[in-house]
C-alpha cells in the first residue's frame, strides 16, 4: 500500500510544487513520468522472467531498497536532469522490481482456489495507497515542503521493505507446501483430487501469446492504463485549471481511490462467479461516462461523475489480472504480465506527453480528455471479446486423466477456439 501509494498514485501530488520550484513546463514534467514508464516497458519482461525463475523475494528486497534510496536522493535534487535520472531511472526501476507485478506474482504462486480473494486483497491495498497515502503526502508538502516529505517517504519505503522481504516466501514449494495449504503430492490421492478439482491450467509463454484472447486482453489493458495514467499524472494541474486548489484536489483524488477500495475487493472476489471479461467491459463503459463528465459537465456534479467513473476503472484492475491468471495459470504469470507491460508502458509513455503538449499549446486539457473518452469504449469492446481460450493439449490430457480418481473434469467448452 505504501510503496505503490507513494510512487505510483502519490507522485503526481509533487507535480505542481516541483514544476514551480524548478521552473519547468507541463511537457517537461510529463517527460519525467513518461520516461519512468519507458523504463518499465524495457524492464517489465525481464523482471517477469527473473521472478518466475528465481522468485519474488529477492526482487522485493532489491527493488524496495533501490526505490527508497532513489527517493532520498531525489529530495535533494536541484536540476531537471537529476529529476529525470532519479525518478525515471532509479526509483522507477526499483518500483517495477519490488512492487506491482512482483507482489502479484508472489500471491499468484500461493493460491489457486482462493486466488480471487488473495489477489483482490493485494489489489485493494494498492487502491488504499491512493486513498490514504496521498492525503499524508499532501499534508507533508503543505507542512514540511516537498523535499522533506520525499526524504521521509524514502526512509519509510526502506523501513517497510526490510521486514517484508524477510517474511515473504516466493512460492509454497520453497517450504515443502502446495498452493492453498494443500499437502505435498506424495501424501495421498486425496490431495491429487483436490488439486485436480481446482481446475488449474498451465500455458507456456509461447502457447499463451499464440492465443487471440491474450492480445485482446492486452489491447483492453493498454487503453485502460494509458488513458487513465495520462489523466492521473496531470490530475492536479487539471484541477488547477478548473479553479480547484491542491488541497481540495487531494480530497477528490483520495475519494476516487477510496471508492476503489471496496470496488477492487468486491469485483475481484466475485470475478469467479461472473464473467471477468463482461465485468471489465461494463467497467470501461462507466469509466467513459466518468471521463466525459470531467470535460462536459460543469461544477460538482461533473466531478462526482468523474470520480465515480474512474473509481470503477480502478476497481476492475484486479479483474484484469485475475482473468489473466485464471486463463493461463500461475506457472508463467509474471512473464506473461511482464510481456504485456512492455506494450502497456509504451502507451503510458505517450499519454502524459500528449496531455502535456496539449496543455502547453492550448492552456487546457479539453482535447486530451475528449479523445480519452471514446478510447475507453474501444477498451470495453476488446475486453468483451476476451473469452476463455481452450487449454493446451497437455493440460487437456491431464484433466482427462483425473477421471480415474473421481475428480471433476473442467469443461473446455465456451472458449474462443484459439
């Protein structure tokens, strides 16, 4: 919650004070966030492969320390180049390695039957960062200044990383266990029946990327995160141009993520009862209404539409990754997520730059927001078409073999045939 809340959701709160003190344009500040995403684009597949190969624990330690040290150095930055190198390089690399996909990969290794509950809990913590940590950062910037706030932020990231890395184990097999607390495979047929009943599939990386569904999920996710990220990076200057103070904007920002807390949890734990692709499609349609409300509807009502709509978009994030894990299994989850992030981060690189360019040229974000609104609808269509792929042949043979133990055979019907 703190790591993602302070770096991912929280750093836009520093947009205005850093820009003012260093005398930067909107485009220059946008480049800082965009280069951070470019780093994530380059590092995501490698980090995913390393996590699948060596486990999440060492990455959490290295990434958390790197991010914390980078934030401390950033608190004393006096030039634009220092800002670029520290935030777009050291801090972002540490965040990519230690948080986000690495933590999701660890949780994904530990649970199969209870995966929805476990992953939703983690994703809810990410939303909690935006709801609570941003308010703390806002108080710190007003009372201590942005430099001292960054200093304490870096110290706290390091202080939380050390015990987390000490207690976390990468996968249950490292402790002689199985996911969901099942006993090892050699402790009887009952355990085998339980594992078979879980219906776990296991796609290789190559098998997964050859399915149409994987690329449809990627298209939907690229648009979802790119449009949302471009708006969130510029959230505070957008509010400033609407005549909203930074303190009031912080409350709206926190409210947006606060609403995302129950939404992420409820949508995540119910995703195995409803079709995840339908939940994602409906969420993106509601997000389009919210984004449109920001630039069409004036006053408080427009802000309410916007906050609720984007809260729904943030709330369905857990469904996105649960669907990827459910469709393709846990064996190559981090690698598949990392490969997807390669393309997602290209979009997240472009949208803050586009928003900054529009703001510098027009003194308004109207054109940017007007383009993002229909893009949300395109994302909804892509998610709606992301039906479950047929399992690979090796998995189908393994499922058929469980009939001799009396285990339930998962149905392969209803997929998209790819």
